[in-house]
C-alpha cells in the first residue's frame, strides 16, 4: 500500500532500490508524510464525534418467573431473574436508551423472583428513563407485580391479567402412602422442620405459621399495586382476591392505563422520552439454539412433547418430583 502511495507522489524506482543522499532525504520525508497522514486519518476515525441515537429498549419477561438462571439452553429461555436483571441493568447503563418497554407474557411464578425484577425496574426508573409495561397473552400475578412497577401499563382487550394474591402449595399424600405401603420417617432438629411435607398432615400451629407468611407476602403485593397504581390499599384489597381479569376489565378498574398493542406501548414510551419520529428499538432477548434454527412454533411443539415424555419417564415410579414447590407462588 505504501509502495503505491509513494509512486503516486512521483518517486522513481531509485527510491525503492537505493540512490544518492538527496533521494534518501526525500525518501525519509515522504515516509514521514505518509505515516503522519495515516495516523491523522486513523485518529480521526477512532475519535470522531459519533451522533447519539435515541433508542427504546425492549425486554421480554416470558414464561414462569423463577429465581436464578433462565431455564433455557437448547430450547430457549424461561423467566429466570439473572438474565432479566442483566438486561435491565444493561438498559439502565446504556446512554443511547431513553426509555424501556417491558413486554410481559407470564402467568407469574416465584414471589421473591418477581420482587427482584421489580426492584431493578425501580432502579431503572430512578435514572429518569421511562418504563412502559406491555402485556401480551397473559400478565398475571407475578407478571402483574412487575407491570405495577412500571410508569405505564398497556394491555390488549383480551389479555389475561390480575390474579393478585399469594399461595403456598401443599399436598397431603399420607393416605395414599398407607395404601401402597410407604412409610417415611425423619429425624429432625425441630417440630416444624418438615412442615409442608406430603407425608403427614399439618398441625393447626403449622397452618397458622404458613398463613401468616402468606398474609405478609400478600400485604407486600398490595403495597406494590397501591403505590404503582396510585390506589388506596383498601381498594386494592377489594380487587386483589385472586381473580383474573381481561385487559378491558382491568382497564375499567384502573389496573391498566391504556388499551393497546406492543407497538402502541413503544410509541407511548418514545413520547414519554421525548423521541420524535419512529423510534429505533434495541431488543434484549436471548433465544435457544433450537429456536434460532427452527423458529418459535417448532420449539413449542417439540419442547412440549419432550418435557411430557421426560416427566412421565422420571416420575412413573413416584420417586422423583414428589415434593411440592415450597416457594411462595404469585400465580
């Protein structure tokens, strides 16, 4: 490259094969000019002022909300908090992102996991960035908890939402175990260490302990909704008896701000952020290898079949998956 540049400057063949002192000086000057020019051009390219682009970030909350890493991999991601928190933090730190749309398609899940996501949304809003929730097919229970933490909520008329409440699952299989001749025995450190075990019935004291936990979590949920929707807690409790609502019903009751699709939620976020024209999206969404190759529809069919087969195979002898989920559920 330098060879051709020097030839363009008019140097003869003697420059390349050697010559007198005058030519050597010319050669040195020419090399300095060429390298200096290249450094100037390179420096301008690296440090040139880049036009700032205002963007709307889109973050997807999909599937059952669980703590820890997403339950994905080959088949895609679930609603694991670790991945979602990283995405929210990235949107918070990205200077080009002016507003965020949280697209929710979840029936709910773990109460602590929903709280974690909600707290990250609170930190995001504290930076001054607008956050708009867009409800898809379903945004219930823990999904609604997350939506209530946003500045504005959009839902489709047919969206399933609400289900504001808490439950802790429990099953008593004691009579079944007797019929099949299974007798469990535990050596425990305290009388309540095996509370919620399916091998025996709960005592009245244990039932009161669990109910107190549910009541406490319920009041936390009510406080989130009351704060986010600017409602009196008494009014929230009237709506929060665990029932589900359509998007249109939720809108009439004040649980949703506007009827609209994700596109309309994006436009609202852009308006709140002062972005004119069609906003540029920065979408945060991880996909599994299967979905990348075959698309989402094939993923859902094959994933359902394989999970069903795997569940039947592993749980056929009753030795696995016989413990109920003890995490308080928002669904």
